[in-house]
C-alpha cells in the first residue's frame, strides 16, 4: 500500500512539474496608436502596417525600462526587406541616427540584425539568430535606457523564461554583437517603427521583462 501511495505521489509530482515548465504565451496582434511620419504604405491601420514608411507611437516612453512585442513578416525583396524599432529618440521624425534602434533584415531565408546607439551601429552575431525566420519574426525587445550606457535585450516571444541569461541578444556581450556600442543612451522619449517592404501585424509597448 505504501509503495502504491509513493508511486502515485511521484506521478503527481512529475505531472505538476511538467505543467509548471510549460508557459502558454498569449498571442498578440495589432499596433499601439500611432502617427504616420513618412513613406508610401500599402496599408496602415491599427491591425497592420505594410510597405514603406515610418510611424511614431502616440504615447511617449514613460520610463527608462520598456519592452516592445513585435511581430513582422520580412516579405519583400530578399536584399531590401527590413523593419526597425526606434526607442528613446529626441527627434520627432525618428531620424535613424537618433535614439536606440533595433533593426531586422531579410537575408535570403535568414534574418540578420543590428543595434544602433545614436548612429553608431553594431551587427548582431548571425549565429545567435539561427531560430529567427523572415516570414514569422516574433520577438520581445527590452531596452534599458539608463545612463551612462543603454542596453538592449532580445528574446523570441515563445521563450519560457525571460531573463538576461536567456536572451538571444544582449548588446553588452561580445558574443552577441560584433562590436562595441558607445557609452550613450537615448536622450528623448519618442518611439516608433520604420518598415521597408515588410509587414508588421503587432507592435505593443509594455513594461520591461527584466530590470
């Protein structure tokens, strides 16, 4: 009898642990309210932006730690399809050399990426993006805009655990980016997106995943 009870307890423990290890991710869709800045969009509403152009989110970044849930399809030409997310810009037109910019480009069947601090750009290590696909880009971007130097963390949105150690890209690490970003941070509070022959179906700013 004791052995039977023990077996039942062990089985229950295994089931419980398995359930705890599986985190169901809530799907996201739609974009935060925004203003069109420039470009020739094929479509631009709160469900999707596509084509070519720049949008600026209506709400200012209210704190120095924010995240962006981004879903996009780099569905344009192989060498000319990309999406860039800008954070903490002081330029109302979201100039590419102002603020912190995270960009994803299509390169054939692969995704390549870069991170920029006020115009200084480093490339993401391609080996860190092996699980990223142009047709189904689905990421969380965390930005720590704290003096003297900002930091960018990026995860796939289906990650079970969001932590610094689990990030696909940590802009502080030489293993994740091929170069050193300057000791700078974004001086403003504007945020937005630029698409180039790409489609964005979700762009939601929220609290940071880690601090």
